[in-house]
């Protein structure tokens, strides 16, 4: 039978796993503990010899259904869900790395991820920040103790696009774990497995869940990395099929030990929200392209940062890799305009720190989410004091353009 499309597969994900009573969505299972008629079965579940549930911090039927859904979206091996993005990234890295290890990271990072990597350095894990838009910078930073490369698909907020394909080839050649944060593109616009990613991060809070009503993140193992070559896998997890060693250690030493557990209610909200991912991403990306072009030609806008613009340094790369250019773009205003005034005059744009919502959101970047970095680091990332980042929603395009026009022209 012909392989079904992204949207069809996603919509029927729960139903294909035969959920209870024939319901179309996996129900919310709120139980924390699970009982067994035979105590031996309980022990076998704990030891990984039998499928089942033991305690809510590690496993939950509603969360399991969501994990399977994301694995199918990414055409990958297996996933583990966490309550927040920082819980996911910190749990994954702390479960796989040891003091004395080294990672290479894109210098164009989400602010909280940057903060976490600074914390890792205080724990004895070396981090080298490089301009990942050029694979040569990544290769030059690799050392004998390098274990992992970390990049984001499209950087927030200046929209640099990492040299994803060539970095993937480099990681395969060097035997390194390749961890790709796919949040800004989503599994609909891009599947990091296609560039040899080992581990894929997707914020469920953003485009996948979308409605701003639940936090959650999934880390997915693509199935491409040979974990039998990774020296940091603990002996206790080496008894099963080697392809599961990495995701098992992330579950057992990351999720279980650090406890960033995704709750079933949130998992249900996120799963239901995910069903319209393709439709929303297509509309939001089309809106963003139209608005970026409008801003790029507006006399009150000094710079517009969006991979969909032909002048963007990585436009060709983004065109080759992504189905569309995403729904995030940023602008620098001319000196005579105040970023706060521009945002306050907008009617369709909500001043908010979130992104990936159905509604269009805007935020003054330097004064909020990147404030703690300091002016020197912001300058190195290309973040000006007048920059506004927009997360474009699914409103009518003409309404958004009219709103930008009235605000910028006053």
C-alpha cells in the first residue's frame, strides 16, 4: 500500500493503536500507579522484560501515545517526552555526557539553552560556541573529547540557518552524536533525520501543540546513530538492542532521575493540537513570507531577517532543505522609531514571550528574552536594541499587513 501523507498519518495516529472503547483520541489517564495481579509481572516491567507501566514519573499511556505520534512525524525510532524544553535538553545532555566531555554548539542559540550550556561548563563539560552556518567552524572546534554537536534549524531571533546537511555528514564521519533542535521548523517543514541527525528536539508547546495551553517537549532518536560506539552508555542498559541504548539511557537517567515529567492532561492537549500542524504551518509560513517582504520594502524598517527573502545569507540552503521558511522573522527599526511604541500601536499583534501560537505575537528582543546575556553577547549574535521578533499566526494576510502598515507609519 502506498505510504500515506504527513497529515493523514498524523490524524489517524491514535486510532491506529486501537485506543480504549474505540475513541478517536487517546484518553487522559491520570493514574500515577499501576497494579498487577502477578507481582512477577511488575518486576519484569521494572526490568524491561515486559511492556507495561510502573510509575507515572516515567511512563503514562496518554504520554506514550503522544511519543509514538511524534516518532511517526519524524519518521524515527522512538521518543521520550518532557514537561519543558529546558527539562528535555538538560536531561538528555546530563544523561549522555560526563565531566571532561566536550560539545560543539551553534553560537546562535535560544537564550535559555545558552544559559544551560554555561551551567554545563561549570560542571566540567566543555562547550565551544561557533558560527554553525559554516561547517568548517564546527570541524575546527572538534577535539579528541568531543561527544556531541548541537544546532538549531533556524536560529531565534536573527534566523540564521545552520549548515545542517554538511554538519550531519561531518558527524557521521567522526562518529559524533548530532542533536538538532527542530522547533522553529517543526516535523512538517523539515525532518532532521534527512541530514543524519541522531537526536531531534521538538517543542510541543510551540507549533505542534500551538494553542498556548500546555508545556511540553519531545526528544526523538532517529535510529541512525550507532550507540554501540558511544562509550558513555552505562553497562546496565547494554543488554538490549544497541539501537535503543541511547533513548533508554535518556529515559532512565534523564527523565527518571531529573523528573521533568510531562503530565497526561498536557499530553492530551498537545496531541489534539498537533492534528492541524500541517495546515497551520503552511498558512503561518505564507503569512510570514508576505509580511517579511512588506517589512523589507518599508522605509521605517532598517533590516528584515527571514530565510524566505532572497537576500538572506542562507536563503538557498533554506529553500533546499525546508518545505517553507517558517513563521518567525525579526526586524530592526530605524533609529527614530521606538520598538515599544511600534508594538503598542499594533492591534492584531500581541506582545508576548511565546512563539508558535495561532495568533501573531511580537516581542522586543534585547529588553526581554536576551536581556540577561548582556550587550556584548547580543551584539555578537546580531541582536540590536531596536529589534522586534514576530511569531506569525494564521490570521488573514491582509489584516496583518494593514496592522503593520498603520503601526509603522504613525
